[in-house]
C-alpha cells in the first residue's frame, strides 16, 4: 500500500492548486519528501546542538555519547592503530602530530555537510525548482540549492516555490552565516588555548630536562637545600594544572594536539608535576603545604580527563619506579640537597600517593600514545635547547657565567658546566 501524507495547505505546488495527499507514485514521492524533511530537521538540530556543546558551552558535557565523540572515536582508533606500527620516535610523532589539526578540520567539514544535507531534505519537501520550471526538482537539486544557500553564494538558478520554502531559505542563510562566523572565531581561540598550554610545557626543558623528570627537577631547582624556588614552582604549576583541566574539559580535541618537540607533551608535564608533588608529600621538609594543593588539582585533572576519553584506570599499571630506580632516586635527592623526613617510611608513603594518580596517567598515555617520563633522567639525555639539527652542544666546553661572576673570569674548558 503506498504511503500517504496529510494535506499541506501552507504549500502551493506549481502555479496553482493546493497540495493534497497523492496517490500511487506521486504519493510515494511525497512520502519520501516528508521523511527527508523530518530527517533533515532532526539532523539540523543534532548538529547545531553538538556544535553548541563543543564550542560555546563552557561546561563538560555529561552525556556519554555525542556526535563529536563519535567522530573522534571512529577516526582516532584507526589512526592510532597505524601509528603503533611505526617505530617509536620522530616518524611516529610527526604522523600523530597531523591528527589534531586534521581532525578539527574534519569535524568542521562534517558539521557543515550535515547542515547542508539537513536543509536540503527540508527544502525538497517544501518545494524548490530551477528558474523557469514549474515541476518540483529532485533531491540532488535541493542539495545543490542548500549548499549555495548555506555558504551564501546566492546564484539564483534554483529558487524556492512556496512561502514556507522561502522562509526556510532565509533561516538557512542566517544559520550558515552564523555558523561560519562561529568557526572563524573558534579556531583562533582554540589555538590560543594550545599556545597557553605549550608555553609552560616548553619552560620545563631548562627547569626539569626533556623529557622532564622529578629527580632532574630537584637537581636544578634546589639551591643548597633551600626549597623556596621549588615552592614557587609548585604554586605556578597548580595554576597550570587548573587551566589544563578547564581547557581540556571545555575543548577535549585539544588533547590530541601534540607539543613542538617529540620528547615533550602536556601529559608528560602533568606526570612530572604530580611526581614532584608526590615526593614532597611523601616527606620532603618544607614543601607539604604547596605540594598538597598542586597534587590535588593535578590528580583531579588526570581523573577527569580519563573520564572524558573513556580510559578507566588499570588495575596493574606499569611500574614507573622499580626498586633499583627508587634507591637511585633517594640517593639523587640526597645529593641535590633534599632533606627527607622519616626515610624509612618515605618509599611506602610515595607508593600510596603514586597509586592515586599513576593508573589514570598510564591509561591516558596508552590511549593518546604519549609516553610518560621516567623518574630518573637517562644518562645521555640532552635538553632540547642544547640540541640543533647540526648536533648537540659539547658540555665539556660549555660555560655559563653565574650572575655574581665577571664575564672576563670565565674560562672555557673549566669542566662540565650546565644549567643544572
């Protein structure tokens, strides 16, 4: 039995007559147009709401599944699967670095295409025709008319035939103009968030090495046992962790944008800050208060971002600090002038603190393919500022004059002198 549609007295088909229910092939065509219109309205609403949640809404979306999440899950998994086949290093990082920008452009393209298709279904039902033709046009013509209208081309070779179609055309013009303006404003704001995040990540190169490690951080920032520089650093990075949490909850695609250097990442920076805070809380004299606040917001960021990307913590995470390295860590801290309170209980307290954040970091690192930094730097590690395309600086001939020394008293080749 052919489908029937109710009369549409607000539509006037052709040059006269009121459209009513069709029969046979005509009725089936009208039913298809009605279905396309309903699907189009639903698609328009879905896309506009998803764009509002992704771009405008400054809160985390509580729903488990959104259109943006579906797009990123369907594209990231095969992209990451191919990346796992590449050798770890520059080639893999370069390949992964393309995903963030490309996925953002793909998201905008899908939104725009979906809106064009949605309005095409609506215009097809409401009635459009090529200039000089009285017969209704096909869906392909409606799709063409919708595209030229959404992108405000205004060619005029396809025109609305009914008052309702004219109204829908005006609405589409306004939607397209507003949507494109929103995209133009969104991309610079998005990149500003990225730049703000990466500015502090880049500063860790001289402060904690590349990749940044907790032991190297204490070596470079402890001044004869004085913890004031470390305390100021923890206070500054408490703010950084809060900004990271806010920006990545509001704009989750930011997490896929990778740092400028292969051995740096926002996740590695967060891990190092949590490691330093955990060491301070485990029993470093003079740092418990500032470390407690930084640890709290850092752990909050790790847990919430794991929820956003649906990466539950693992029951048995990879041990980032095996016993032999734990002993080296304690020896290195002592050599840097760090005073540990109750050394016999230090490792146990540190293990308890690590269990509160490392499972989240390990799950995020596996999902995003961002390796976590170690606790102890590699013996042959170089800072990024020491390495160029033509080689690394020779530390045996590198002299950095202290502020209280006159430049004329520095002698080249006086030993290994670095920022540490």
